[in-house]
C-alpha cells in the first residue's frame, strides 16, 4: 500500500489538519477564478480534491458570477475524503458538483475546460515516470487550449528552510513530526500517541522536490504550454529563493491530442 492510501484515509489525518485555512483556499480560488475568466457552464476538474474545499469554493463563487455557474468535478483516491466532500456539498445544497474516488494517473472518460491540481497534490509517486503519468492524464482530459493549473511547493525554499521537527497535542492525542530530505524528496514521518490510542500509530508523507525547470520540460513534452508562474495566491512574481508557492498556469497546445472545445 502506498503511503497516501493509508494516510489520507486515516482519521488521524483529519485530526492533524483540521485547522487548514478555509480563507487560504478561498484566496487561491478567488485569484484563479478572476485570472482564468472561464466561461459560464465551464467544465472544471479538481484533480486530487481532498475534502473538496477548493472545488466547493470554486462552485459557489462561479454560481454568484454566472447564472449557470460551472460544472465542477472533484476526484481523489481517498474514499474518506470523497465522502466528506460529498457530505459537505449536500449540506450546502450544491447540486451541479460531483466527487468521485479515482486515481489521478487514470484519466476520466470525458473532457474539461480547466483542470486544477492544488495545494501540492502532485509528486506523491516515487518515480518520475509515475508523476509524469499525471501530466499525461491531464493532457488526455483537456479540450484543445484547455487550462491546467498546478499549485506546488517551492522546492528550493523547502530545501533551504526545512523545519525538521514539530510536536503538539490535538484532541487529547499527542503528535510528533520528523521531516527530512532524501533522494530529492521531502519526507514527513508522523507519530500519534496518547491515552485514547491503544497503540502508537505511525504514518508518513513523501513529495518529490521538483523545480520550475522540471515542470517546464515535462509539461512541454506533453503539449502543456506554461503561460504564467506566480509565487503566492495574490499573483506575486515567483522567486525561487523566497516564494512560498510555485503556481503554474498553462494551456494545452491546440494541436495536442485532445477533444475539441465546444
């Protein structure tokens, strides 16, 4: 079992990341929605949607801007995450949004006007070939000139400023995090313990440290042409030494193998 299959479906994942900033998600979605200027009824895929916070924010923002909004789909490998996203959408009465359990390496049998891969939901696989397969999947699912957005960590800053340890207590559960870099991947080993846990639990995360030049090369090889690169969710210029994020806006070259835009 890959690390993400075990970790993302764990109840401890939700405990550790319960305070993830909804305002931060809304800030990114607001920036992208204004920048991309998608048409009414645009088909948008949130690839690696997690608990659906970005997809739901996008759906609601588009509904306010357009009479018919966007057709939003979110996919994620974690059944637990998809269930949470579906429950949240239902609780808010959102009808034209769907969430599916799916591996991002396997394309859906349909085309999208835009595909979003947000909050470092890339680089999870150990080999470059597997990670590149995600780009191939994106290429297959985009219409001609369709938009692909990837929001990734800034690898150079991670290498230079890695915080190696962290610990705390959440809901009467103790957690300890150890971070390190090995084989140009950043690892996070996470341990949970406490009186409410029968035995200590261990989980891990691993993300490849890809720089902008890697994305430029691999995306170009898949007819994904980079249009803009930003360093945060406000549209600031990307600085490889200082920026918190690597936010890449691209489009599928019209002569790439894709469906026609309708």
